[in-house]
C-alpha cells in the first residue's frame, strides 16, 4: 500500500468514527433548541391565540417581504397579540412594531394546540 493509499484509508477510518458523533451532536442540539423553545413558551404563557402569524390565513396571500413591513402591517391592522411569528420564530410584538428583531428561543411549531 502506498503512502497515499494509507493516508486515504486513515481518513476513511476517522470519518467512520466522526460521523456518528456529528450525528449525535446534531440530534442533541435539535433537542436543546426544542426544550429552550418550549421553556420560553411556558414561561411566557404563550398560546396560539397570543401570536399574530405572518400568514394568518395560511395561503401565502399576505406577503410582507421584511420583518419591518410585517411590523408596520401589524400596526396598521391594530394587532393586539402579545407575540408574533416570523419565519417560524416567535418575537415580541412590541419589538416588531418598532422594527426590532430581538431573538427569542421560541418557535411557533412548539406552541401547544390547546
């Protein structure tokens, strides 16, 4: 076996050892994101009724383009929801109304249905 073939074999061996670890890390990170999201939702007592969805009728018929445009639309429609959803993330409506996109850990998909 040449030096090149030996090194290629070593790289394959390392890849075979690393791939399961990377997969496990990815799965753990996803679980952590879900737990953080659910905790944010629980602490803030968020229900579906508390969130202004960026596509309220689910048809894609309302297209805001930017978060700031969405905030202006909420102001124009006088939305009274405490939170809003943008690209699946939950934001404080008070931030959206002034164009501030302050990150939270909440995800719309994690809000319980009831």
